[in-house]
């Protein structure tokens, strides 16, 4: 009955609203900790304990060029609430590899399958109802030996940020596949901090006059396997690894707060150990000291891994081909409730910076998982940001079409209209009070 009701709801929603996604989950198998009570069905109704509508001071229309410099007198909790549902511009400016022709930043932008991003592609997200775009960036690409960020990359990031803000959305810019985080810091901490500080000093200077529709995120899925093995390491090694991450996050905040302009009050996003909920909610994770009191916390959600990514049985797990049992719901609720209890309820906003299917499972269950996860994140006043990348024509439209396929940037077409309609219906449950 649940499946029938769900399908009917999607069909109705599609009629009302209709107009690669090989996610950044390669590391998530090793980083997923199960923190799995209460089963339930997909619902877009608000929970009873959801907070009241958060009042946001009105500004001029966000599409107005002047608004990109405006800093409003709002809390980070209000801002995260206002960010609504977001989507990642994945496998684009974060692409990296020794095989890529380093003659141009555009070679990196297209190396993992994305077309050159245009404003039309960005506008289509806004027109579809997305309120936030996360822009993963690998700043080390074409970097000079003295850690000077390539000016072409800075210019390109700025151009896309301008398009995002100009089309009425929030932009989240991070440090994504800069592998020195996990490789350099454990063996030469001083040099690691030198490179890290050099990158964010240059970035913070470039964007210091931007307003609060631009958020920066300290890292992406950071971890230090050379210090602590999650499965066989000692408690002392674990403490050392978490302490290092806490100090890096503190440096991130310190850099921005000292960089002048609007950065003194900019809302910042703090990445947790492997952006894993289990790690984020243990006692070793510390939020940075921030004189502005404007930090949110970031985790990712690719759970259960046997469902999200596994397409064949492995020694460590059996591939799951259906999702929606009482046990499945209980696991989802428990994980998200951990973030609500440990952060939201304590006044620290939460952004789920990535979530999504990493394998092509039956569409009815894949859609159910995606929409249920989105809805449950939303009910807890957190911001869900879907991971999405450009797929090939075969993966989008052909006989080998992947059921997790969502958006074709080249044609600005949403190929999964049922999920898009579901997102729009979920978004409508939140009352955004600022001027649009």
C-alpha cells in the first residue's frame, strides 16, 4: 500500500510541478558508521517539534546586483533555514588528476564529464526551485609551487558565484579534492598549515566584499588515515586525529575573521571528520571558537552504504535492492536525530552537504529514499544539498539509463521529474519570509 500511495503522490506532483551522478561517495563506504527506531512512510508534512517560522529581514530582490554585497542582521540558523533545498555542482571545478591537460582551468572543468558551466544551467536550478548551489573546488589545480592559487581558477569560481547569487540562490564554496589535507598534514603539519592558510587567505581576500549569500566551507570529507585507522586504531591515535581537524577548522575561522570586509561576519561551514554523523556527534568533535558566532556544521548522508552504492555482494556486506522497511526508516531517523540533538537543538545549524544514490537501484525505491531523506532533513530545519554530476547520454536517456539520473546540464532538462516535483512539494512546506 505504501508503494501505491507513494507512486500516486508522485504522479500528482509531477502533473502539478513538472515544467553524474556518480556521487562523491567513493570514500563513504569506509566512513559510514551505523547509528541506527520508529518506522514510517514518506511524508511531506511538518513534524510537531519543528521550529516556528524563522523571520528573515527583507532585502532588495536577490537578483539585484547590489544584494551580493549585503550582510543582513540574521543568525546562521535563520540563514540555513532560508537556504531551503540545494544541489551540488559536482565533478566540475573539483575535478582533478595527473592526466588532465594543465594548460587551462576549463580542461579541469570538463575532465570528469561536465560541460562548461553557463549561466543558463545555473538559472535552470533557480527556476526549478533550488535555493542553494554548493560549488566544490579543488584549489590545488594549476597552483604555483609557492601556493599561489591560479588566477584563472579564482576568476572562474567568482563568475559562477555571481551567476548563482544573481539568480537568487545561496552559493557554498569549499575546498574539495585538495588531497594534501589527508596526505601532507600527518607528515608535515607545519607545511600543511602553510598551504591551507595560503589558499584561504587568497580566497577570502577575493570575496571579502561579498554579502551573506556566499558561504565558505572549510574542507570536504577530511580524515587522517595515516594517524588513525577507524577500524583498528587506538583511542590515543583517534584523539590525535580529531585534535588536528579541530585545529584546522579553527585556523579556517581565524583566517576569515581577520581578512577584513564582510568576512568578519560571514557565515561559515565547518566540515566534520569524514563528514560522518557518527564522528560529528562524538565528544572529540569541537566547533571552532568564533567571535562572530556564525558557524554551521557539515555532514554527508550516504546510508546505508549497502543500499546507496553496493551493486554486488561483498565480503563485508550484501547489496540491498529495496529500501523502505521499518528498519530502514529507523536508521534514517536515528542518524538525523543525532544531528538535531547534538547541534540544532543546541543552536548550531546543520547542512547536509551531500546525499544521493551512488548506484542504479529500482527507481521506485531510489526515488523513495531520495525524497524521504530530503523530507526528514527538512523537517529538522536542516539544509539538504543533493549531490549531482553530469552523466552521459546513455546514462541519462539510453538503454543503460541510471535510475539516479537527475539533471542534464547541457539541455537544462530535469530527467527525473518525479523527484523534482517531490523536491518542490517538500520546499513548499517551509515558509520563507524574505522578499524574493
